[in-house]
């Protein structure tokens, strides 16, 4: 199976599953209720994350089996995905009842999911020194695991922060996953390329139904899943054998959610507010306050993400 075939398979599964999942969510009243912080004015079905998960798993599993060897870290990714999707569904259920799910169980689940990936071999092991006497700087085991946990949990949360406008998180995820696909191809990492292709296709299949005006949203189950998969694929592929300079490649590939998330967290901390408490201080909310329409704000964020991704690709090519 080629990466294109995998991406098309993931797109098809995700795209075809959204309509029945939407009907199911409406029947079960599994819908996100509007409030003062949210942009949408009508309840929206919350099961979109299930379509993304199904598209990714179906295509990536078939592709991995076709490669002839399914790496142990892939099963770690699937286990982490299942855990985060489950806790995300619980969080989304609370939203359907107009209540907030506590932050601590979500954080613990994120740590466990990240630890599973690290335990299966998906860690940031170190970096190569490209100058002087070239050599690989190996992190001590505890540093390697700590860096991996911080990276994965951090990306999960900044991506969750990003999911505030129709099509925003799914579109940015598609651009970021496409960038990781390019990086994996350049590095000759067939497995990471396949998984990135599956994630790109699954996100785009969902985006077809999620772009303004959205008919369904991914909920926390979907946004945390996307962040987790992007972070994990970056650890397994883009961070592998990274040089001092190219270690910024995955950071740039996920530049928009990372920088916006850091800005929001720092601002909340300086103002003495809980960093996990949602508000309207995100970049997309600021664009709306400046008079941008939803489509204009999302398009601007897409272009910004594409610029970061292009910089990431150029950096990879320069390191060859």
C-alpha cells in the first residue's frame, strides 16, 4: 500500500462514518451545548472524533500489516488513543449536560497514554551534534522519558485549546500531519510516513463535514486524539536522529497550536487564573474580535500553519 492509498482509505472511512455518527449523536442527545465562550449558537453533535479514530485505525493498521511488520510502538499509540478517546467521551458527556469534567482525570490519562508510547520505544533519545566532532548525544533514560512525556502531554493540550472554530483543529491537524508525512518520506521512515498519511486522510475526511457551517464537531475526544497522534508520530519519526537544528522541525510543523497554546498559558498564569480554564483569549477568538468572520479567521490560521510547515520542510531539506 502506498501512502496515498492509505490516506485515501482513511479519508473514505472518516467521511462515510460522519453522517451515521451525526444521526446517532442527535438521537442520543450527545450534543455540545452553546455557552458564552463558544461561537456556535445551536447544539452540535459531538461524536466526530469517532470517525477520525476509525479512519486512522482502519487505514494505519491495514498499511502496517502490509509492511510486513507492525512495530511495538504502533500498538502503544493505539492503546494511548483508546484511553484518551474514552476519557474524552466522558468529558464530552459532561458537556452534553452543561457540566465541566474535572481536569485531573484527563491529565492523568494523558500522562498514562504518553507513558505507554514511551514504554513501547517511542522516546526522544537525544540529538546529533553536526559540528566539531560529530557524535550523538544520548539522553539518560529518565531525561528521555521526561522530555517525551512533556512533549506529548503538551501537544495534546495545545491542540485541545485550538479547537474553537468550525474546521480549525481538523484543518491544522491535516496540515501538520501532511508535514510529518513529508518529513518521514525524506528521512525514509516508511512506518511514520504511513501513520502520518492515515492521520492526514482521517482529519480531511472529517473536515469535509466540519468546515463552516459545521454539521458535527470532534469534541474533546477528537481534539485530544489528534494532538496525541501528532505528538506521537513526531516523536517516533521527526525527532529520530535529530540534529541540534532539525530538532525544531516537529516544533515548526505544529507551530500554530504550540505558540498559541504557550501564549494563552503564560497569560493565564500571569493573571493568576487556572491555565486549564477555558476562555476567549486564543488567537482565533482575537481574530473574531478584530472583525474577521469564522471562515476568514480559520483561513488565516491555515495560512499561518502552512508557513510554519513550509519552514519545517525547508529545514529538513537543508539538513540532508
